[in-house]
């Protein structure tokens, strides 16, 4: 089951919920105020894979991630 993001139209709270069908918003209620006036939000996802592509040789960015464009962030 996918996780969908919602925004409460009454109190403005943002929350996530596991939903069986994307059109099943009629059963979703806000965990903050209990109201059912919610709208499904556009959400993004992140995927991470470990491959033997040699990413260990790339310099580490100050943010902790792998730098795909060495020098662009001031790292040489």
C-alpha cells in the first residue's frame, strides 16, 4: 500500500496515511483536528541503490552526500 500525503483544509496540518486506493480520501481524517476536509498533495519519493559503480571514488559533499559535480560546491 502506498503512503499518501494530505493537507487539512480546516487546520492546515500536513500528514501522511497508508491508503489502499488513491481515490479513498473520503475515509481520511486529519489527526490534528479530526475533520475530513482533506486534499491529497503531490508528493515526491527518493530511491537509493547501492551499486558497484565506483561512487566511493567521488568526493564527499559537505552535506554528507556523494558529490556528482566536483568543484561546483567549492569542493575540489
